[in-house]
C-alpha cells in the first residue's frame, strides 16, 4: 500500500473482492451482512460525500427516492444524512468514496487494489491493578 492515508475497515458477507464493494468503519455495522473481515484501506484521494468541494463537482444529481433533481449544495445537504444512494452512479470513477448510512462512515471501494486484508486488531487488555 502506498504512503497515503489509510484506515481500518470491515466487510461483512464474505463476498469476493470486486469493484463497488462496500466497507465500513464499524465492525458491528459490517456484521449485519455476515462474517466480518478486516482490511486496511488507502483513502488518499478519496471522494468525501460530505465535502462541499467534492459534491459540487458531481452536481446536478437525481434523488432516487422521488426522482427530483438536486442542483445545489443546499439541496444536497438537506436531503439526507445517508449520502450514498444519491451519488453512487456519479462517483463510480473515484477509487474510494466516503459515504454515510445511518450516521456510520462507510466506504464504496471501486479500486480494490487500495485494500489489504489484515488480521483483526486484538482488543486492548485492561491494565493490571493489584
């Protein structure tokens, strides 16, 4: 993995690695989809769905819930805290997309070469107190 910023992410469901795979910052969220695997993800140059400068570049968008056009940043940020459905098609050329669902930070990974499977991080042991 390159010298970019990386984060630990989780995938549930046992799916093979493929473009468009979803990862989560939350192991419990990933576990809703099946057995959890742990990865390191290079997020350098990621598209952040809550960054106004990034979002401005993909407007206008069509809201999948009602088909209306979202043409301004204000309309985009008023729509929902769940950002992925509205932008999923518009950001398919980005290697990694930071998205949110139910307030949880997740990742749409279009370039799986940015993933490296790692062993789960063991929980910290409580300090011994005599």
